[in-house]
C-alpha cells in the first residue's frame, strides 16, 4: 500500500530470482551438480510462454506447463548424455555453458521466435486476467511472491524428504552412496530435470513481467550469473539462502547501476558484484543466511550457558 511502483517492480524481480535461485540451489546445493548455463532452461520457459501467447493467443498457463515439460526433457537429455559418458564435475558445468550458448545462438537466428528482434507482449489493458496471467505491476508482485513462497516450501519439503537425504548423500560422496545401493545415475537425471522445469516456470513469469524476450538477455551468460548469485551469497544448500542473497544482491546491483550512470562510471554494478562475491567467499564462505543463524544462536547461547553453570554451582 505504501510502496511506489519502482519498489514494487524491484521486489518482483527479487522474488522471481529467489525462485530461480531455488531451482539452481536444488541442482547444486542439494543434488551436487554444478550448472553454469541455467539460462538455457529459463529461456526455454520464457520462449514457450512467449511463442504460444504472442503467435497463437494461447494462455500463459499452457505456456508455463509446456516450458516446464520442454526444459525438464532437455535437462534430462543433457544429464543422460553427460553421465552416460562419465562427464561430471567441472566438465558437466562446461557442458551446460555450451548448451546454453548453442541455444542462444540458435534462437538469435530463428525468425519464427523473433530472432534478434525479439518477441513483445501486448501491453496490459489495466484489468487483471488471471486466466491469461495478465495484470499490473502489483499483480505480478503477488505472482512472484507466490512463486517464491512455493520455491521455499518446496525446497524445505525436499530437504526433509527421502529424496533430500539421498541427494545430499550423492552430493557429499557419490561413490559411497552408490556402494550403499543408491542409483546415482537416475537420481542425478531426476534432480537436473526437476531443477530445469522449475527454472522454466520462473522464466515464463519473468518474460511476462518484462514484457519482451530477447535471446541475449533471457539466454545469455549474464542471466546464468544472476541466477546463481542469490544462492551463493545467501547460502548454498539452505532453504532461505536464495531469498536472503537476492535481497542483498539485486537492490545493490540496481543502486550501483544508477549511481554509475549518474557518476558516469560504466560497469560500476559489475565491479560491485565482484567485490560482494569476493567478500562473501572470503569472510562468509557458507553465505549470509548461515551467518545470521549462527549469530542468533550466539545471542541466545550465553544466557542459557550462564543459567546451566549457575545450577551446577548450586548443586
């Protein structure tokens, strides 16, 4: 009620990248599979929504479902080909970059999807159409809020489930997990396809919020970096890490970008990103959220310890 349109739009982007960060967090933080080309799946979701809506007038709900199925299938295919031929670790990460760049170049020359000219959504009429997922900035804020909440709840549920324990065991020691009977090949394909599908859902909503789709912006390396910034800064493998990291990084990026424009210092936001990443890795290697948890425990700890010691003295 009190926020201006800019703050609402900024928080919408923060919440969307919280959801996208959760998808990347699921793949690496829980499943142990490093992807540096996550923009591939985001772009597939965005183009699925864009092509079906702009070209044929089909509801974005159908586009979201189509994008999730498509991205999940592509992710499973990449995982199967990679792990079938024992491509893992940093080499798998390089494969994801290659796949994302291949898709970006292909979409850049594909006239059916707009090529370099991109796709543009019709401007909202002012009303809210839930069936077509169209509305004003406030409407998309609540859509992004629902997605972020769904991502947090889903990550917490998976972390506490059987799959979460299996995937963390596979992440920590794949050979030991395989020796205990875990079918690591199938589980790696499952976690990557699930991560890809959720990233596509976030990409479809991101396309609607932005109102346009361009290959370089929706499938470029810059977007892959933006997706992983939240979990890395906030806390990889934690439930609230992507939210905390996005809240810290994205507003700072916008602030430094505006400051750089006013001071005529191009790239100031990128320099700030680098400084933040180096600082977090150096001083908070496990992220901001675990540090907050430790601080809260430290604040609560001394009174409890003092009370316990007092009782021991009395005894």
